[in-house]
């Protein structure tokens, strides 16, 4: 199956974790797949699964494969499915890599998780990715080293597993990469 991956986040179009998610997506998609990034224009951390329905969201094209939306992460997913990628809808959504973990009650507020949830509601396989950090890992050159080292492998294992049901609205995954540096 040729992958058409929509990459988004809640930290905004200029977030360093988004670059990591794009790298993971390109590795997963390979030479035959498509990767399109649609992320919020500004940081939308903590907006959960909110959508903007009172006014239209502005979609700004930065390149053929990169867009920003004046709205929430869930708005970005909807913009991707129904506007930017409407001719060839995504079959995978990667949200993140969030700057910080999304565990326990944090997932209720997370825009990263909200984007994956919207993807699942739209019947698309979706994975939220977050990078945990500690005092030690913050002082390193790349706090996203674990996500870079493990992201492709974990996402491929999830895609090849039996967790994905043929019925829509069933499953999305929430992955948290450890704060430790890979060896």
C-alpha cells in the first residue's frame, strides 16, 4: 500500500518536533509515498480536540508539501482531509513530535492527541507521538534523539500490528519516547 501521510502537531509550524515527525514520516513513506505537513500557525498546546466552526480557518501554503492553518490541530487534520489532500486523502496521520510527554490525564488536554483522535474519528490510522524530557536530556544537543532513533521502527510495528480494525472510529495510538538518549 502506498502511504499518504499527513503530519501535524500542536506546537506549531515552526516547532523542532515537527521536523522530527516529518523525518519519521518520510522514512515510513519511502520513495513511493507522499508526506504533507499541515500544522497550526502558532502554538496550540492544550487545546485538546477542539475545532473551529464559527469562522473559516486560513490555510497558508509554505511549499507544495507544507501548510499552516490558523486553528487547532484537529482543524489541521480536517483541512488536510477535506481541502489540501481531498483528491488523495491521507491513509496515515502522524501527530507530533510533541515537546513533552502526553500521559495519564494530560491526554485529555493534548492537541497532539486531539489531532490523532480526529484522524481516528475520520476513519484514518493515527499515531500521536511525544518526546519526554528530563533535566539531563534538556541539556543535550537534541532532546528529540529518542524519537529520531525509535520513531520509524515503532510506527512501522504499529502499522503492521492487528490493532487497526476495519471498522472506523476504533483506534489511535499514543506513543511517548523516553527521555534517555539512545545508545
